[in-house]
């Protein structure tokens, strides 16, 4: 028993000493080697805890190795030919049980205090629902009815080493999470498909995003700036491709931003509810078809024989409105036909209607158009 304990203890101290020696050598790069202090009161508390415990380990290491080396030096065979034969020493054994126990308690007290303040789930000034998807994040500002996806924007050529990698390689997104400085922001974190994890080191937040559960995290960031994090739970093929970028701005700038977002959401909702005519949808749909579909289905809707089916005269496009919505929303498993569900309701309706009205399809089929409300309905029925 004693042997096992001293073995573990000496492993611990050796590790500490090796670490200390390394850090000493790299003293100039100490800051890079050490944990960062982060940007919030909590992250600094975590840093202080880390340093406190680090120095406790250093002290223990110095003490234990000091005694060890001293004994090796002071009790050599030459100096001390007759070894002592004592066995068991209750006092010493009590001491090496009680002292580590006290040290552990001394470390647990500040650690628990910090943990307690981390696990505060009271409402924030701003409350944001964070949803993990394979492989992107969705953010919903609960007070303001604003919601958007945040997608990786790193160029595929950088990923495949065709061009040099940029400064923020795999750490850049199309839409950042914007939050006001100095305000409590609460994140309600969950996932839509598999387990992800929302990790923002500068805020000392690392919270699992689990389907069907809502975990909370909170922060108050004093300094405006850009902060970057990533998904930190292996969530499938593109796990490394779903970064997090948070932009902290002053309250005025935040108000402007959220108002813009709200206005855009209202404009989009109005467009969605509007009564669209076939001609209006076709007009909008044409350019969407060109950017999203021609690579496979071709400008004339004929497709490429044997690879990409023609949409001109396709049964689905002629007579199966519901089926076509489903194909566009879900994609076709195992085929090059991916889901286009990231298009807005208006865009989705427009591109589908374009295919139903072009190349003589309107005359040959049922000629029905798909309006944005159909897409809204499809999404609602799915939930
Ligand atoms: Cu993930």
C-alpha cells in the first residue's frame, strides 16, 4: 500500500519537475507555453487556479526530491556502513496521509468556488441558443427573433494545399456571433444531430451540445474584440470544419447590428408571406438555378445522360410537387444530389418553381408553382 502510494507520488513529482525544467529552458516563450489568461473574469480565475496548483506541485516536487537527493548523498554506504533496520513509523505514516489530504482540501476549496460561479444558469442580458449541426453552428437570439447559421469560409484550395494557408485557416466564418461588451450573455447549448461541443477558450467556456438536452454557459467579456474557438467533440467527417467566431462590440454597435438583423428577418418574413406569382418566382429562380444547379442539370434542364437526370420532362418536376420539395430539402442519399435546405424559403420556392415552369414543363405537367409558404409548411411538419 505504502509502496503504491509512494510510486504514484514519485511519478507526480517527476512529471512536475520535468515540466518545470522545460518551462525554464523556454522561459522566453513562457507565455506561449503556459495556459492563456483569456478575456473574462472567470477565465482569469481559472488561470489563477492553474497557477496556484502548478506552484503547489512545484513546491511538493522540490521538497520530495530534496529529501530524496539529500538521503542519497547523506546515507551512502561509505558514510553509513550499517543500515538502520527500523520498520513502520506510525507518526511518519500519519503525516504522509494527513498532509496530502490537507493539501487536496486546500486545492478543492478555491476550485469549487470557481466551478460554482461557472455553473450559473440565470438569464443573461442577452440569451443566445446555440445549436450544433453536422457541420456548422446555428445561433438564435431569443429576445430578438434573430437566427442564422455560421459556416466555415476557408477556401477549399487552402484545405487541399493548392494555395498557402491563410492567417485564420479553419477559424473563419461567414456570420459571427456578435455580443455586447460588459453584459452578461447566456448561451443555451444543444445539438440537432450528434454530440458537438462549443468551446471558446478565451471565455473559459467548453460545453457539450447534446441533442435533446440544453446545457448553459455564460460570459461577460469586457474588451471588444474577435475571439475564436471550435467544436471540440468529434462529430463526424467535418468536425474540424465548424469553427466559432465571437465578435464582442460596444453596446451601441451591438444595438445597430441587432436592429439590422431584425429588419432583415422581418423583410424576409414579409417576402415569405407575400402572395407570389409564377412570373415573379421564375424571375428570382433563374439566377439561383444558374448558381446552384447548372453544373449538373445543365442550363437547358437536360442533365447529362447516365449521370445527372434531366429536369425537363422529369416525372417529379412535372407532377410531384411534394416529392420535389423533399428532394431539394433533404437531398438524395448516396447521390450527388445534396440537400439545399440552407437556401431561404423564398429562394427554395423560386428555384423549384423555375424548374417547374421552364423548358416546356408547365405545359406538360400539372403546372403548379411552389410558394415560400409551402416551404415554411414543409419545415413545420418536419418538426
Ligand atoms: Cu461538431
